[in-house]
C-alpha cells in the first residue's frame, strides 16, 4: 500500500490560534501557505519555511485544504469573499467562533462556490494547540472530515458531530459556557480574597484542586439531569442555597460585587419556593431547559467519530 502524500495546507488568519496552527503544520513537514490581513504577522512563519501569500485568493489557490482560524464570521466573510473564484474543489475548515446559524450560512455560501465545508471549534488555548490538552469539534462534510483527518489531528484530537455545520458550534458554546461560569466564579472569589488582602495566586491552586473534583462530579449531574431523578442527589438545593446565600451576603458586606452569583442564588430560591429544596442541586436544570428542545438543528447525541 502506498504511503499517503501529505496535502499542502493553507492557513488564513495568523492571530494567536492561526499562528499556533500554522506552526504545528510546519512542525509536521506539511507545505504551508499563510495569509493574514496584517501582513507582518506572517513574517515569523515565513522565516520558518511557510510560503507567504499576498492575498487570500492566492493563499486559497495554493492548497486543497484551507484552514480558517479567523476572529469570527464577519472576518471569515471578509477574507473569503474576495477569494471566491479560487474556491471550487477546495475544502474549507472554518474554525472561527460563531453561532450555529452563522456557521450554516457560511457553509451554504462556501458550497455555492464549489468547495467542501467543515465547521470546527477549537477547545484549546494557543499553547495547547497540537498537544493532548486541546481538542477540536467538527461538523459538516463527512467526506472532508474523513479525507483530511490526519491534518485535523495535527492541530488537536478531532471529534465529529455529524453533517449539520451548526452542530460543532452549539457543542463549542455549551462547553465554553461551562468554563466561563467556573472562570467567572474564580474571578469573583479572587476579588473576595483580595478584600481581605489575600492575592489571587493563593486561590489558584486551591480552586484548581476543587475544580478537578467537580469535573469528576459532572457525570453524576448529567445522569440526574438526563433522567429527571433528583431525589437521591448528595447535594441538595437547600444545602447549596445556604452556601450561595452566605457567599453573596459576605461579598455584599465587604463591598465585593455579587453579579456572578446573584443569578444562581435566584434560581436556587425559586427551586426552594416551588417545594424542591430537598431535590438535588442538578434539578436547577428544570428551570433552565427550553421547552421546545431542538433549537433548529439536527439532534446530535454526541461525537460520532
Ligand atoms: N485565543 C484563544 O485562547 C482561543 C481559544 C479557542 C478558540 N479561539 C477562537 O479562535 C478564533 C481566533 O482567535 P485568536 O485568539 O487567534 O484571535 P486574534 O489573536 O485576535 O486573531 C484574530 C485574527 O482574525 C483576523 N481578523 C479579524 N478581523 C478580520 C477581518 N475583518 N478581516 C480579516 N481578518 C480579520 C486578525 O487579523 P489581523 O492580524 O489583521 O488583525 C487575526 O488574524 C476566534 O474565533 C476565537 O474565539 C481562541
């Protein structure tokens, strides 16, 4: 069996993520063409062996696989628009953060211009690109995911969520939302400790250890929320209402903003007022979930590849 030839790769957009991605492909010996609106950002990559393109159209022409880690859908439209004539036969992997509908709209535009489309979401930081600590989510063309999987895996472990181009984005936003709540909680706690003269560096390792334990608790929360069986949970609404109430009162008394935890306190208060104080904390899910379930996309039950 003949060895697979490494396809050339184009990276459109050399911000923090794009530069890390282009660097990863240089490290694996791919022929890499790069383009960025602000041309100076290409220079360090060109010095490492990348080919610098003067325009996005020239960059798209240079390779069958066009990876687009730009800021958002507006930037993607502005970069790809003038390159439309070069798109037929290409595979576009759009890694910009967007809503599912924005991803579907760009997917349709790319398809109209004769290219295959894969939407992607980067669950990584610039420094965790091409390391086991990052992972990317994809949806859209199955053919693109399968043919270019070795290249996708250069960037990070790759998970495929089916043919709806919006599916990667809703899963991305869901995972990001989990992290944002935890990170906002950390910043609030840093402010609380700051009010008594303790620096944030003291909190970081303690909070990290606590979050590791909480991560291990997620499957149990998921089981309860998924089944609606809230009676046996180890951590009740009433118990957490006391703790969150204390946190909010202590913060307010010390002049620390309570904006991060006020919404959770309100949810726990409502749950208790509805007679569910002895249900598991996870039963807050009942106050949050949409009644019309689907949200306009294909129903996805997890990664499929
Ligand atoms: N940074 C992270 O930790 C991280 C983690 C996961 C996912 N992401 C996602 O990755 C994507 C890129 O993030 P980043 O951190 O790499 O951002 P960044 O460093 O701010 O880079 C933004 C990139 O988009 C380009 N750009 C912005 N507006 C443009 C326009 N109108 N036309 C053409 N190019 C435009 C910038 O070009 P110029 O250089 O010319 O400004 C630059 O190449 C975002 O969707 C972000 O949500 C970021």
